C-alpha cells in the first residue's frame, strides 16, 4: 500500500470514491475479441435472417465470459469488452439522431468501417454504453470502466453535411455524451474512459478538445481517463495538462516508445496508463520484455501514477492471443509490484 | 480557346458496397491467411484496377489513374522494395483518419528494382486514355519513415536516399511510356522550410530533356502562403487542393497566376457533400476570364479513397458536368453508366 503522502491526485479521487487499487493497476483499453459464434450471429442479424433477441443474449453471455476471464487473469480495472459494438464510431452514430450510417471506407490495411454522415442536427436518441457497462459491473466487485468515444473523434471521423462549423458539431456531440456521462455517474460508474484517438490530428483545433472535455467532466465525481493512440502528441502535450481528466492512456508499444523521452523531459502530474502490449501484433510479449519496459517507464512516471495496459482494443486479435497478451501483462506487473513494496 | 482537362489524381476506393465490389477485401483476407498465393492476389488487384479504370473512363476523364490499388499506403509501397527497411507500428497519415504502418530504417538501405513501371504498364494496357503515373515525393517519404541508425536520423539524409529511389522509379516510368508523372508532396505545406530540399530533389529527379510532364501535387493543408515560392520549382505544373484555404489560395492564384499549369482541385475528396456544378464552374470561369487561352485541369482535391465508392464516382462525374457548362460543344458528353 502506498503511503498516503505519496498518493497522486488521481489516486486521491479514487480513494474518495471508495475505490482502492494496488500500485501499478492493470487494465484493458476497451475492446476484446468476439467468439466466432457471436461474429456470425451479428452478421446474420445485420442481414435480417436472425432474431436480434438471440444476439442480445449472446452478447451478454460473451460479456460475462470476458468479465470472469479478466478477473481470473488478475486485471484490476475491467472493461465490458464491447461485445455489442462493431467499431467505435458507427455504433455510436447508430444511436444518435441526425447521423446516417454511410458507405464503407478504409482505415488501414484491410480494415474498413462504415463512416457515418451527419445529415441533420444531432440529438440524443438512446443510451450509448450504459446498458452493457451496467450489466458487466453487476457481475463483479472490481471496478468496470465505462468507455465512450469522445466528441472530437466522433466529429473528425464522420462526414459532415449539415453543420456550418466543426465547433458547433463538436458542441452538440459533447452535449449528447455529457448526458450519457451524467447517467453513468448516477448509476455508480467510478471510472469513465473517453477515447480520443483524433485529438492530435489538428493541433490548431485543440481548443475544441479542451472545451469538450471540460464540459463532459464538469461537476462529475468520477475518475476520468483520456485515451489516445497512433498519433503524435508532442505538439499538444503541454496543452493536454490543462485537460480536466485524471489519467492519460497512451499507446506506446506500437510506436516503439518513441514518446517516452518526451514524457521523461515533460512529466505530467496526472496518472498515466501506458500501453505496453501491442494490440496490432500477433507476437506475444514475454514477461522479461515487459519487466524491462516497466523499469524504463518508471524512470519517466512515478510508480504511484503509473497504470499498465494494452495499447488499444484487442478486438483484432484472436481470443487466445488476447488472453495470452493480457496474462503476460498481469504476470509482469505482479512481479514488478514485488520490487516496489 | 481555353482547354479544360479533367483528371483523377490519385487513389480510388478499392471496395464498394455490393458483393462483387468487395472481392478485393476478401482476396486480401485470403492472402493474409495464406489461403492464396501472392500471384493469385495480384490477379485480384489487377482485376480491381481494371474495374476502377473503367469507372473513371465512364466519367470521360482525360487522364486516369489505376486507383493506386497496389499501394497499401503512400509510404510503405516504396519502402517494401528496400532492403534495410522493416515495418513497425501504425501511425496516422497526415491529418486524415487513415493509418499506415511506419517503415523503419534498420540498416543501410538499398533499393531493389523499381515497382511502378509494371503497375503503369498494366494500367495503360487496359485504358484507352492516358494513365497519370503517381509517386510519393522524397520529402513526404522521408518525413514518414523512422530510423534506428544514426546516419539516417536526420530528415535531410533520408531525403537524399528517397530522392535516389524516386529518381530510379521515374526513370523506369519514362521508359515504360509515362507521359504525365505526378509527384505527391503533401508534407511540404507542413514544413515550408523544406522547400530548398524539395527543389534540389526535383532538379535531380526530373531529367533535363524529357517530353513528359511533371506535376507536383499538394493537398490536405493550406497552400496560399506557399504559392509564390512554389513558382521556383522545376516542374511543369501543380495540382492544388482548394478545400483547405480555398478562398485565400484562389485569390493568390488569380493575383499571381505564374506560368505553370494549374490543376484546380476544387472537388473535395474528403467530404461526401456534393459541390454544385455551377459553384465550381463559376470559380473556373473567373480564372478563364482573367487567363484567356490558358489551359488548365479540373480535378478532385486529392485522391478519392477517403470516400465511399459511390460518392467517389459521383465526385468524378461532377468534373465532366462542370466542363460541359464551361466548354459547351455541339455534342455534349455525358457520364455513361
């Protein structure tokens, strides 16, 4: 147990909510792979040849399997695994009035998504992530993160045919997501993660990110994580320190820890979740590799601020690969904890 | 009288919504799982390239591309042919939401044989209009490649290497009969101080005596502040993206038209919103009034692969509709299909 005087601001917030985490908490970024049966069922429902109720039942079953698996592996902060989502843009667009699901575009390699189109003013239609988060949280005593795509990324990764400015589009999305966040907090969500992979795409627009995060978190007592991956944070890192979140989840394994020297030179007072598992590689990291990496990370981030995770969601891995990767993550972290206590 | 050419200037969506238009995706999946050979996957790529060329020809374009179907992205396509470069993790490409795998120089790089000439030859063999050959420029390549070895840590060192690579590719393209070669440098507006390097590269790359036309394509960033300096570059023309700082760039081009050919990228390649034919025509009309008898090209602002397939086709169709208004002829052309 870390001495009270060495608690980070983030840790203090968690303790005030009655959440006690060990040193070096381990978590997952968000998505987890779906069982083949579930993938086939989703396809059949999308083609209209299967009852959606059966899909809902299977999604919940898969969620339960993953919650138990995460507990078994020893993760400290769990995720619901996003069994009811295809990707993290389209699934939100479908639940917000004003969006239309668009045509297919390529995002990298052989991965595509149906890029939504904003056709009219965006308005709240139905809960976005609450149902599945709540279902997962009811199954476990460990905290389950609620994971949402942030308004800036939703805006940047959609086509806009209605709004005259990106600012007003982002503002309307922020209002919708805030409604979701307030509801999550009301239901007891202690940890809420906002995924903003686009946040550094246009540094000139950083004020949109800052304003939206401020509004999303205003008056909400939860612990907020802001996740970013696969972009260059150097131009915006200094400004990011103003963001009203408690934790930055940063992908690093994929980019060979190229941001680490900058983090060491310009440390943060916030907690930092570092992705040390490459979610886009089939290669399973070894405990030895991860131990070496964690030691290096501790030179840039004090242990009481450091969390460990995968870079980004694991949905593109097989189930076996995802389990092996998370297993080695928890093993290495457990060993490293022994050196700290 | 001013001639307006219409052209596609880059990539094109490789899949569409119907089952047959998804064959590239299926083929790639099979290839990744090693269910089919590289040769068999190449057949799939070529059939898709042929289909894409056909779609462009339906729009009566004067110049088409092969959709850059063989390119996974504008960077790795050229690095996969280099000994000493390995592939690392994902990174965002410029300010798009398209990602590429970062090539890393791990030992002194050595280029193998050029790759574009064969792609060009195939494309030209299935097109009755000229193929515009496209290549990523040395600065943009250098800016998107990392290095583990000290001698290539500086971007200027990487630019030197990629200048030699691009030169070799261009030589082979010229040998294969390419008449228009477009060099894409979308990174230049992000690093305007690199202009002297780009100039030096182009002086090395472009042969002194050639009848081929060299176009420099710039997109995804504001260009107005760069317009004056671009006139010093040894290319025959530019393709300009008017969707970032459109009004400012347009004013700059009208005030100082220069002497080089201009490709007007007036059709937004990143938005599904359809431009109106009259609005686009009006912009070109003003240019034509001020620059009578000066030919130009009307194009999308960049490659079209960031759009869904149907939208990309509609955008190309707009090019012909605009030209029909500005250059009415006794037998106006229409979009086929």
